[in-house]
C-alpha cells in the first residue's frame, strides 16, 4: 500500500497508489518482506529473493531492460540460500544460511551516491561483503548496513554523517576526510568497553544503530535531535561512538524500530512504547502532546509481536495477527483507505486482510509492505 509510482507496490504499471492493502499475486510462499526507500524485496521459502520498484541506482539487483519490468517482481541471482533481507533508500542486502552477506545498489550521503563497496560505483548485481564473516543478522538504515557476527562482533558500513556507523568520528564523518571513502565502504567493527562484553542484538533505523550488549546495556549511535534514543539533548544531538542509553537499558526490549526522528520499542511482554518526534502523530500518543524524551507506553496496544517504522509512520502487529498503523497519512502508507494523519493506533482493514493474519510489516519512504498468512 502507499505510493507505487516507481513500481514499489509490485502491482503492475497501472497501479500508482493504494490506500488499502493490495495483493502481489505473483509471489507465493513469502517468508520475509522489506521495504526500501522506493523499492521492495521479498524472500520466499526456497531462499529466493524477489525485488520490484525503483532501479535507478541498482537497488533491484537485477538487469532490467524495460522500465515496465521494475513494476513486477523479478528474481535476483544470489549464491546460496538466503535467510534474511534488509533494505535502505538505494541498497538491498541478503544473508545466506552459511553466514555470507551479499549486497547491491549504493549508499548515499547528503551530496548524493557514494558507492557500495567501491567509491562512487553503483553495484547493479549482488556483490559479496566480508569473506568468511559468519554473520547471523543484518539490518539497514536509510544509507548504512549493520551486520552481527556469530561471536558477538558488530560491523557497519555506509554513510556515517549522522554517526550511525558508531566507529567514525565527527572529523571524518563526511566522505572520510583525509582517509577517503574506504573508511565507509569497507565493513569495520564497532567497539565497546570490555566490561560490556560483546554484542547480542542489533537494530538499525534511518540514521541510527541500536545494539544490546551481553552485559544487558543498550548502546546507541547516530541522531538524537528529537531524543529518539532517549538521551537528554544536553548530552548531545549526535553520537558518533556507542553511547549507553540509560533509559533504553532499563527495560527488556524484543524489538527496537527507528524511523527518521522517532522510535518504537516492543517490550518482551508485548507492550509498545514510542519516543522522539510527535509531528503527524507518529508516536501514537494522541493529539496535542509534545515530543517524547523517554519511552511512553501506548496503552491501547497489548500482546504485540512486531513493531516497525517508516519515515514518519508507525506499525504494530499483535499475536492475533492484527496490524495497527498511525502517523503521517499523506502517502496512503497507513492502509486506512484515506490520507489523513492518525494520532492513535488504528486497526488496518480492507478485503485483502479479512480472515487473514498479518505476520510481518515493513515501511519505506512512501509505501508499506505486509506479509499475510
């Protein structure tokens, strides 16, 4: 649902917009879905990757002769069986069961494309990252990629201007300064104090990386301009190195999802909390309130199993398979049938969801994709 002007809905070139969920009929047995900026990637149960949407910078990972081919799903040739996907504005990544990571497209910074593994070069087909890395999880921000290793290592690559890589200081954050672009386009490890142990879990958002260490602390990297990582503004608007967030460390989170300027946190018991910028209702806390400097509970939601953020939109999926959406309605991303902003969670409807169970949701720049059973 949402905007489909570059084919990101996968519904053919006649469908430019959907305000209710529309079925992508050509893909069967999907097990994972991710929405990039203006493209979509889907994983099926055989380990095949399907992509559709904008391919201007190679984010589909497949040669496309005619633009019409971008509007329908096509398979990407990746070596090995893929088990996990992630996507940003102009890049897509895939993790195979052997622990290998493949990626395609490009990262961008405030001046435009910076390349994926080589400076200023787009990768139109999958390239392998990190030989022998043994990666167990991947996640993407708008323009960075994060990889969690089997032994608790954390590697990052991509744009570091907002501190999201957690390993490039402010002096070098724009195009590497004297060090050049290699600093960004070569995966390198994020380090924390030895008392924190290694990394156990990680999540990425538009301009942030959030990780849990084996000592149980939550460290954050990237933007904090709306206190979206729950650290007082007096302590900093941007964190270029891992910084402990006391507020985020005080609860046990199953998922942390980051939008452009807000975050959703899912407690292990199923409660949902939001924090950061409230404009357009993206916090789901009702009209009138200000920005949330610490995680605030959404009392109307319980027993949730997943949360997700787009730029200024929010989603939660319950154990029963209902999907709730709230935030900016302009692009039709909320699936509510209109383009009004929603200041509190609204249960998503439409004939495609009747008698069905939502099991995953992902939201991009102007569209949202659901995995439905």
